C-alpha cells in the first residue's frame, strides 16, 4: 500500500510539473523564425508592405519574419497553402480584402474557405483613385462623368483585373453614378498606369500606392479618391465631396495577415502584438509614408468583421462581373 501511495504521489507531482510547464511553453513562442507567405509576385503592394514590416519585426517578435512569395491565380495558390499549413504560429500569410473574398465567391472549386483562417490583424489601407495624364482633355472627375453619360461605352478605363478589387470598385462606381464605360483589365496597377501614360486608355482606376510616385513626378493627375475618410497627407478630394453621393469604397485594398485556423489564442495574440508594435514604430511609419503606404492598424476582431463586410459587398455586386 505504501508503494501504491508513493507511486500515486509521484504521478501527481509529474502532472503538476507538466501543467506548470504549459504556460512557459506558450510563452516561449516563437522559438524560430516565422514564415510569411505572400500570395503575389515580388514588388506588388502586399509584398512591399510585408517586406518593410519584416525589416522591423525581430525586436517586436523576438524572431525574424521570413517572406516567401507563392504567386498565382490571383492569390489562390498562396492562400490555399496557408490554409493547409500547421496552425502552430510559424506560418502566417498576407491577406488582402476584398481580393481574398472575390477569389472565393467568383470562382468554382476554390480549395479553401474564408473560415479556414484566423485573421490576425490589418495594417494598411490602399484606396483607389481615378487618374489621367497631365495633358488629358479631362480636367476633373465631373468632366469624366459627363463624358461617360453622353457617350456610353466610349470611355476606356484601365485597371487591375479581371475579378479584382479594382474591377469591383469600377462596377460599384458605374452603378452608383449611372454611367457606362469600357473596363480594360491589366495584370496590375503598374501595367494599367503604363497604358494610361502611353495614351492607350482615357483613364486609370488604380491603387493610390501605385500611383503616388507618378503623381509626385507630375506624370499623372488624380481626379478623385473613392474613400471618404480623411487621410493624413493625402490631398485628393473624395467621391462623396465631388459627386455628393455615398459610393461604397468596396475596392479599397485592406492588407494584413492571417494564420491557419485552430492556432492557439495566446500564439495568435503574440503575433498580433508584434505587428501592432511595428505599426507604431516611428521609423517604420516614416519609411512607409515615403513609399506612399497608408498605415492603419486594426486587431483580430475588427479584421474578422472586415472579411464579413467584404463578403456582403461582393455578394451584392457579383452579378455585375
């Protein structure tokens, strides 16, 4: 009997010790570098902001953030890889709404669900703007609308597409403004701007971050921004100011990171905290500003709601694609 009680006490001590060790195991995250999957090619908006964040991540996270590009199918390949990764916190992936929602809603047989992810945070917004060449016949957004109404289908608008956040905003604009134009899809905002500057199209609908260097150089002129909130340092009139209408900013790129679902809450919280710390770093913010990146941090709960809101908008307008 004494042997039995001694064995029982020994087992209890072991379990107590193991239980006490659990918090320390969670606290030890991360014990190695964290991989960040970017589901787009190098040099794009998502890639640029993640790589900039990675430069400042080590002090905040305690380990480095290693970026790996997995481009293809408008982000589908990279997001599929993220959804199937181990939920241990050592693999995260760049997200971009509403692009992620568009991939899922508009295509068949997409091998991931929107709830396959734990949305960690969002840290960048990238509104869309109408821009024209400096010598364009269009001097303001009202002139563009007037021409489109008088000449249905004659206005050629370059943009990233098809089935992109840019095309979504284009369709929203047409419905809200009761106009008809010809959307000309390119493989990104960069090529769309090149086409505009080559006088192949009349107008470009593009992300602000892609256009800012051309705006500053005087090559293109911004006419309107399809985002109603005031943005520090951005002197472009909003669509609400110009058109006196509430036009949903459905295509605004909202960039952040997610992890596979079932990640431990304490590990997800540690990642979120690190990204928030970097987003507040003055040196990081100054460098982001110089690149035309608008930093706006929101946490996990708000990021999850953002996906739900994007899903509702895409469902509303999907019949127009």
